[in-house]
C-alpha cells in the first residue's frame, strides 16, 4: 500500500500587499504503508516565520518517519511511546532552528510557527498539533470525520507556537481509527471555506468535488489543481491569509 500526497501553498492577499512571502509550509514522507505529513503556519508577527515553517515541517516529518520505535503500524503504537518520538523530533527541529537564528543574529521567536500533522496508515493513526490549523480524516464507510481542531490563546486571534516555551504542554496527540478515504491538513487560511459552519467537520460542498477529482489524477496534477484552487482570486474575498492544503489518499 502506498500514498498519493497532493499539496499546495498560496500567498495570502494581505501578505502580497505588504510584500511578504508565503509563511506557510508543508512536508510529507511516505515509507511503505506509513505516511507522516506536517503543515506549519508561520506567525505573521515574526520576521522570519517563513523560514521557521519550512524548517520545522521538513525536519519533523523526516525525523518522525525515521524513528525506529514507530514501526509501520501507527495504530499499535501507544501514546507513551509516540509522544517521546514526536517531542524529540520537535525538540531537535527547535535546536537546529535556534542555531540558525543565532548565526544570523536573530531569536528563535523570530521563526515562530504552528504545527499540525498526521502519522498514519490506511487503517488510521494519530494527529499531532500545536496551535491552529486543522487535521482531519474522512472515512470511506461514511463514519463522521475525525478532526483535530485549532487551539487558540486567550484571544481569538492568538495561538501557540512550536517556538514557544510551553510547546510541550501545547502538543496534542489524537488517535483515530477506521478505513481512511482521505487525510487532510490545512492552515487556518483554508478553514473559512473548507470547514463546515461550526468548524468541526469537513465542508462537503468543497471537499466532495475535490476528492473526486484527486482520486482520478496523479500527484503532480492533483497538486497543480490545489494550487489553482488556493490561488483563485475569489478566495481573497474570504481570507487575506496564506493558505496551505495537503490531502493524502491511500492506495
């Protein structure tokens, strides 16, 4: 069993207007039946959050996928084994980023980003989450979506970051099980048009056509289609934020 992973990031209108780069990033590693995927959203208030998002997403995905204790059946891995794997991967990414920052006369916090990810095979797995964004699993038998929702701070526009001192306390691991139709990761810029009105389930008028199309094309064409969707000027009327969407299909 293998995975087809299709993903894209698009710079938000507010960032284009300010001359800022896209501060979202994504990464995925497939190893046989195992998928590890991560989406990071850089903080708009951090000067080098685009670099932080790129580094953390790539580093964490690669490190988790390479962890021997993970094996190839994530559902069988207990949380007290999985958590140290995830924490070590994040801690190492933070350490590398801190060294990079120091070499440029910057702080770790200048690279602040959130993290939402998944470790899974076709029978289910685990979501990993620090901060905002959404992870979801759509099941092939019609069971209600499994969803890991965003976590915000005291105010609605605040969230938690991988670079924060309390990142271990904010790391949430959520187990899900069932026949996977699709795994979805998104940054918060995608949520307004991709999640249901209550924000706790995938919006089927959006995802239904998207999944039908992606099931019939290869990764390259699927990613191109997602890029076109996220770059559509009509999305600027919904959100000015950067947008990242990663969809993985088993088989």
